[in-house]
C-alpha cells in the first residue's frame, strides 16, 4: 500500500529546485507553493517587476494539497437552507456567488494566459443523490441558482442515468455557466512552470517561524537558512498555524481518494460512452466522484478531522471504503481496479468563510478554502497580493467583509466536538457514500 496521488503520478514532474541555504534578502516572501502561493507570485511579479520575490515550500512545489484535490472549479455552490431565494440568507449567497464566479473566471484567465494544458472542461457538474429525499426544495434551488447566473437543470431516473452511465444516482441538478472540471496537478504545475524570472523558488524548505528584525523586516527561519523580507504572504491554507498564526479560525480536514485504471472500450460502451462528468453530494460527507476524460473513475468518500495523519494501514482501510463506493456506482469495478490511493488536506472553517487578513505590519495570510481551493485559491492569491501592495477594489472589499471564519473552541473541546460532528454527518450521508 502506497500513498500515491493519481493526478500527480500522471503529470510529468518539473525539475527539482534548490533548498534554502544561508541568509537571503527579498522584497517579498511567499510561504507555500500551491495554487494560492503561485497565483500570488504571478500577481506580485506583474505589479512589482523590479522586486525580488521568493517562494518557499516545505516539500516539492505543486505537489501538496493543491495537486491532490478533486479538480472542481466552483462558481456556484449548492444553495441550502436560508440561502434559497426569498429567504434571509439569499443576499449573502448572492455576494458569495459573485466572489466564486470571479474565482472561477480567474482560473480560466490563468489557464489562457499561461497556456496550461490541464484537461479543463467548462461543462458544469452535478449535485446528485442516491436518496431523492436528500435533494429537497428542488424548485427553489433551481430558481436560486438561475437568479445568480447559473444554468441549472433537474434530472432524475433514466434521464440522469443516461448522463452518468450509472443507476446509482436517482436525482440531481446539473449546474453550469461557471462550474468546471480540471486535472489539478496539471493546473498547479502549469502555474509553477510559468513563474516569471523575478520569482525565486526554494523547495523542501520548512519554515519554522517568523520574527521581527531590528530594522522592522520579517525574518522567516528554516532549518537550512533564513529569508528577510519587507512583506510576507502566508499561503498555507490548512497549515497556516505552522507560520505562527494560531488564531485563524480554520482547521485541517484529512481526505482520501482513489483513482481507477481506465475503463476498457467494452466497459465504456456498456455505460453508454458518456461524456466526462463530476458529481458532488448534497451532504457534507457524501462522495465526490468523477469520470475523467481518460475514462478513469475517481472517488473521494472519506473526510475526517484528525490530530495525526493517516498511516498506510489506515489508508488501506479507506481504500476498501472507496472500493465499496465504486461498486455501488459501477458494479463491475473492484478494489483490484484501483490504481492510486492518496490523502490530502483541506482548510475548513466553522462558518464556511475564509480567514483573509493583514495579520500585522507586513504580514498577510489566507486560509479556509472549505473544499473550493482550485478557484478560491487562484483568486485569493491575486487578491492577497493586491492587499499587501496597498491596492483596493470592490471585489477585494467583498472578500474581506465576508472573511469571518467563526470562533473555534479551544482544544481539546474542539477536537471532541469536531469528531462527534463528523460521526453525525457520516450517518446522515450513509446512502451517499
């Protein structure tokens, strides 16, 4: 059993970059070389072409959580509860959607600007369920989505089965006009390889802390050296606390996923030779599933709050859970058909809103992607760079106004509460796993 991300395994690696050695000076330092950090680097390089910009990552760049997600480009979330049209939370949902649409457009802009080949499909995706009772208020959802600019259509029974090639899903809403799919490792690798000349990247460089120098600059200390910079952008999402920012109101969730071998021609014909698709569950712990352009099936049906990373033995158990989910959807597939199984982390908050802040003079940070890291990370990188550069815009103002992640109880009370909540959500989602 190995922890190997299928997206990364199918993406050619970029040449290795140096580790940080000695003492370095920079105008800007970005901690984290995922989607957010690389997006920030591109934006800073464009705004400050004469500045020296340094990016550091504790492992290989573009191979962390950003490359390990499910590849959904989110412009329109599934509206729930008070977010539905004519209810009290609809105005906030409109604002959040305007931000998400801008984030989705940011992905398209970066793909086009840097000519990134990442299997991008601008064809929407589905909110679909096995238990129709878990897709309630359908008409109100359709009205809500259409009111904020989405293209939404309800499908059920045979009509949905013909779209997905499986009878597992009984009801669903297809949502387009902004929602898309891509191969995340190829996307983040494309951002990495397009970095401008005034950006220097150090890999396998673990920053252990930040301190203020006597001249008012910030010094980032690592095991092999240090970097002094006028301004520092922390783009670590789930691991923002590693930089010494403990009160972000966000926490890490550990997810695991599997990717199968490609379906054979006969298997593909048997499911109707359907177009590639993506499905998100309407339940927080329901399965995320994709049929990729190369006919593989990806499934993510485990998400956990943990204080320790999964061991390989733990991951083997999750792989069995993935296999059961695959068999519910495609009975011909077994665990033997899984080629890759991996883990990754996302940054969550109690409110579903991010932490986006100037922490102190010269120090800026963002965290809390809440499962939408491809689009949000792409936008947040640019907006954080703009904030740190003293720029302003209505979009940046909207993001900062909505950036209220909510209060978290101190540990161990939060640990206990989070585990109980996750267990409850798993029970509620049992038909959708």
